[in-house]
C-alpha cells in the first residue's frame, strides 16, 4: 500500500524530538522552523503505559521530497 504521505526517510525516535518538532513548528528532520509549505510526514507512535503519545510530525520545503542517495 502506498500513500502520498509515506515518508522518504525514517522518522526519528519520539524521545529525540525537540518541543518545536513535537508541536509541528519545526522540521522533523533538520529542525528548521516551519512557515509555509508544511507537509505532514506521518505520526510517530509512542505510548507510556496507558497514555498514548502519538505525535504528528511535519516537514517543509527544506526537506520535502528528499530521498536517501
Ligand atoms: Zn528540514
């Protein structure tokens, strides 16, 4: 199954996100502040006991469409 939001790169570990990245204000991969052209790249699944800590993460023009070479 494919989807347009399939990330081109693996998403970081949830514990490695900065507050800005977890809040969707910074690129999940390079940490640049996001302004325009933001793209959802998926949801990092995490949970702590009964608490679901899923985090939707975003990228922008800085990294969108990039692929590992
Ligand atoms: Zn970036």
